[in-house]
């Protein structure tokens, strides 16, 4: 886009041009997490398999957090270097990023394989639930072998976009996701591999994304990888980690949420009685909360994609002191995401059974009942969350990184974690604790509006 377009062209037209590729990329990334749940839910593993993947999910998010810590940080250093006309530093930053991603991914692979039992226990795995626990062990072990491919592929994505090839970056991610979608039913049903098949399909998709991303290094526009660029430079590594820290913290917040929720479910699941007179147990809430988190992720992916589409418009017009256009852009983003939040709210409140049935058949009465509670209560504040997530990115676009990070952490860590622990401890109920999400949504929304008004 020409700079003149950002300053004069119609806001709605600009946002659509920028946002559509962002939304597609975000949804494709979210599909990696949700596709396995759908096919596992329809396999013999059923709820046990879905509960198992939810236990392992935080570990994969940790891997993504480190990938973005290095990947986003290196991309930022790359952009700064190009702006300063320092092409040599730009090339070194990409080379250093590849080496760092390789080292960290190998370390994480080793940790995952050696300390798999400890990892599962931390994230809510219960050895007494033998079937679910075994599925989780199998899934984690296989996923670990794909971590180097996953982390390097994801980490390079930001650099490829920064080099002026956003479509190539999108294609690399999309091909991996499509591969996963195709291979899941083949390995799960045809070869009867259940959870193991889902894990293998996932890492094959990650390997494809890795190969396509690595191939880009030979055709890069603004950098060149050689022996010099692959030699680690302390200053560049330190700068990249500093610039990628916000992305890292945001992903770790997800890990904390899931870890806390899973452990509370394991503690109070058998003590919470359904309307049928039977306890919900551990497997049912673990599976349902995992599904809800993935569905939530799809909605938020669209919201973030729309918000990211407005980032260059806000940033440019802030610099040009075109405050009226900044306000117009923010208004358009918030209105669009308000509509998205309202649509999601209607689906969650009025069609919870239809949503949960996508993830498997033949579920128990207790499973369906808890799923309805989870979608209607746990995700009941989706409208407020959509606005809050938008505001976080808007603040970042305006150069207020501290306020943006504060708002991003407020909902997930500052408000949600202590609230769910307090409610669960007092009520001893895995149903009552779901209300903590709406409380966190409301408080973070108020904080977001205050921060925006001050800005």
C-alpha cells in the first residue's frame, strides 16, 4: 500500500485489505488446535482422547511462546535494521533467530521426553484416570518429536512477512494445516491409530510448514543467510528477546489459565454432582473445557485478525498526527469486533448442543450438561472479551506497549486466575467456578476502556 492510501483512502476499504490475510492466517493457526479435537472426539478415544489433548495443550503453547519470543523479536530487529539501512545486521538477525530456535526447540524436546510424567501432572493429568493418562502420554511423546519443526516454522513466519512476503508466510502455514486436516481422518480412522494418529498428522503438517519456510531463505528479498549470519551475536540475541517478550508473556498467560483450570477440575470434579445424581468426574470437565478453549480461540483469532488489520493505519496516522483518522479506525475495528462477539454470544447461548456435537457423538448426559454450562457461562462474556482483545492491539498500534501488555494480561492472569481459584476453593464446584470468566471479562473490559480514554 502506498503511504498516501493510508492517509486518505476510505478506512473500511483499507482495513478489509489488511485484515483479510491476517484473519485467514490466524484462523489457520487455530485450526491446528481444533481439528485434532474434532476427529479424536469422533474416534474410539472420544472424551478420554479430548481430555488427553487438553492436558498436553499447555506444553505446545509453551513451545509456541518460545517460538514467538525469538521469531517476533528477530523480525522486529530485522525491520529496525532495514530501516537503518544496515542489511548486514538484518541478515545476521535472521540467521541468529534460526540458531536460537533450533537450540531452544531441541532443549524443549528433551524436557518433554524425559519429564513427560511430571509435565502431565503439572497440567492436570491424573494417573488414576488410566485410559486418559495413557492417551496423554502417547500424544505428548509424539508431539515432542515435531517441536523443532514446529518452532522453527512458526518462528520464521514473522520474518517472512517482514521481508515483504505475507502471502508466502500464509501459504506455508495453510499447507501445514490442510495436511493435518487430510491426514487426521486417515490415520485416526483408516489406520485406527486414535490419539497417536492425530499427533502424527499434526507433526507431518508442521514438517511441511518447516520445509516451505526454510526454502524461502534461498529466495529472500532483503537478507542472505551465510556462515557469518549463523554465528550468534550477544547484542542481537539480547535485543530480539527484549522485543519479543510481549508475545511470549501473552502465550504464557494461556498456559497459566489452562493449567489452573485443569488442576481445579482434577481436584473438585468428583465432588460436583450433575442433575442426574452422578458426579461429573475428571475426564468430562477436562474434555469440555479443552473444547471450549479451542472454540474460544477461533472467535478470538477473527477478532485479533481484524484488529491487526488496523495496526498499520493507526500507526501511520498517529505519526502523521491525523488523530481524526485514528479515532475513525478504532471505531470501525471496535464496531466490527462487537458484531463478531454478538454472533459468537448468540451461538454459545442458544446452540451449545450443536457446537459440542461437532466434537463427537454418543456423549453422556453429564458430558452434554457440563458442555452447556461451559459454553453459556465460561464463554458468556465473549462480547466483552472481543472488545478487550481489540483494545489491547489498538493500544499497541498507538505505541503504548506497556498499557497493551497490561490489558492483555489483565483478563487472563490478573483477574481470571485468582478469581477461579477463590470461587472453586469456596464452592468446591467445577460448575460454579465457570463464573470467574465472566467476572474477569467484565473487569478487564472496564480497564480497557479506561486505558483507551486516557490514551
